[in-house]
């Protein structure tokens, strides 16, 4: 039986980063993955493929709607080849997952393909696809098994017409009418992909706004933008049944008055969040406990109740974000090496990769009000930027929340072109506990989208934005 300093179960962003960092720090490391390719949900059926389709559909929409304004004339009709679009997406996935395999080889990490489960706290059984079993031992074990799409108890997913995000990445046709249950990140991203390609899209959301965990101003602006793109919304609707007959899916929901509303489409995307994935791990054999929501219970150091076993990423509490999992993987590895790493969970950014993009870090205005924190707000519209006018990306704004007395930046919320990249400026500033005035006095290149961050900081400092 092979023995290791560290064994990682799961090869998503948290797992493979943890394995690499452990190897860099001199630990003999193994990683166990049940699927044939490394990278977990993010690289195979999540972040990477969805962004590939978002980019492809964005190019198509630009060709149909915007090329002419730029003086680009396309002879004939612009058509979608969905099969080729899906194939390109898969090519991006294949290249990325092979890159992870390269990193495993480079760092001399042993990769085991099969379902890992605990025999005890230091031994892992690996059931391979051919039915055989291998066993390895490890001084420390990191659980990084991620999450799976959640559903509602009365919905029967047939994975053909009633689908999750996984199947939405592999459709053979463009839906005529896609009903999206859930107005969160996944529903809006994939809903926008198929809306661009010509599908009618209706988003049915239980809460009274989309993106309910983000600042309300972002929700309002995103709703306005998507409505312009002809996405339909049914907010404050409680779905109570989803039935398929032939090629028709019928969704029944009660509105806020308690009256029944019926939606009919040819596809229904169920995007009501994700659940921690611990199936088949046999946690009981190692004595590892889970919490009331099925997540592996951990302390502030991501250690379980069993001294040598840790858990990271979507399988533990906190935001289900790939970059959060990466930070946790690094933290555990460095702790095992005797270092003193830390994570400020308040400063992990959240991004929605629609267009315009939505990004945020820190506290929302609603959270500051609820906590009774005195604050001031500065906001600047993207349409006031020369760069935005040049690219025709006029929607959105940057909003900065700073402490009323100290001027320290407490939250940054933005919607607009390239906000997924812009948010890192805010994260950097907040890591160093910058004030709004600090950002306002930094030179920002002109013309750029980033100028909106400076202007919002000026607005928050003394209400002295220069360009509005």
C-alpha cells in the first residue's frame, strides 16, 4: 500500500491547488478523482465551459446587432452552428483539463482515477471504473469533493428537457422557450447564452429580485439590462410543479398573491443552487461529521472533527466559488507545512459573467444598514466614460461604500464591461484597508473602464466626481 504525506480527494480548483501547494512544500502527495479528467465541476461542466459559450454567443450577438454600426458589413445571413459552438467549448475544456494533468506530472503528484472513500482516518479505498479496488494511506487527507446541482424535491430531472447546468452545456438544439427556475448566477448566465442565440427565456424566481445575495442596486440594474434584451421575469413566484409531456415542459407556480401561474416551454433549466457532494465518501468510517445542511463540518483552520482530515471548497460552509476553494486549498497546505496563512472571507469577490458583467466585494448597502454601520456611497455611471462610448458598452455603474467617519472602503459593487477584471482593483485596495480617497488619488489610465472606479471613489469622498 502506497503511503503519502497528503492525499486529496477531488481534483477541482480547490483539490488540485491544494495538491500542488503541498507538493511545492515538499510533501509526498496523491490526488484521487472519480472521473476520467481532472479539474472537477469548474473545468469540466462549470466555470470554463459556461464562459466559452458566453463568449461564443456574445460574438454572435455582436455580429447580428452591432457589427453594422462599427462599419463591418457581413454578406449574407449570420447563422448559429450550435454543434460547432459546443465543439469549440469542449476543445477549451479539453485543453484546460490536460493542463491540470501536466501540472500534476510537473509537481510529481500521483493521480488515482476512481471513487475515493474512507476505510478509516488514514486509509482511502479507491474503487476504479473496472471494478477493482486499490488502497492508499496518508498522514493527512483533504476532502475537496465539491458540489452538484441542487433541485427541488418535487422536480424529476430527466436531463433531456428538464435539465441542470450540466446538460445546458451540451444541448443539440437552440430552445424555442427556455424556462429558467432560479434568478441567480447560473440561471442568468446560461439564460443569456440561449437568449442571444434566439431562444425565448423566462426566469422564474422565488425572491422579489434576481441576484438576491448581491447589492440591491446591482439586481435592479441587471434586471433592467436583461429586460432590454427581451428576457422575461416572474419574481416572487413559488414553483410547485414541473411536468414534461413530449417536447413540452409545464411549470406551475404561485405568484405573491397566491394565484397559480402556468409557464410552458420546450426546456426547463433548474438552477436553484448547488449542494455539497459527499456521496460515496463513507465519512462515517473515518468519523467525520457533517452539519445540518450536509456540508463537512470544519473549524476556522478547515480541520474536521478528526485531527488529520481537512475539507475545503464547496463541500464546506461559505460561498461556492472556485477561487474561494483555491484559497482554502493553499491555506490547508501551508498550515500543514507549519506556516501561518489566513483568508479574509469578506474580501472574496463574487462575479456574474453575463454581459454586462456583475462583480462585488465586501459589504452590501443592505448589510451595512442592518449592522448599523455609518457609511457613505459614491456611484458613477459607465456611460459617462469615453471608453464605454467607444466600445458601445454603456450599461452599468461602479458603486463604492465607505465608512462615514474613517473613509475606509467597506464594499465595492459594479456592473459593466470587464467588471470581472475590474473588481480585483477593489479587492487589492480593501486588502490594504484603503480609503475612498486613496483610490480617488490614484492615477487611472485614460480611456479605460477602470476610470469608473476612480470616479466612484471621488463621489464617495466629497461628492466630487469629475465627469458627471
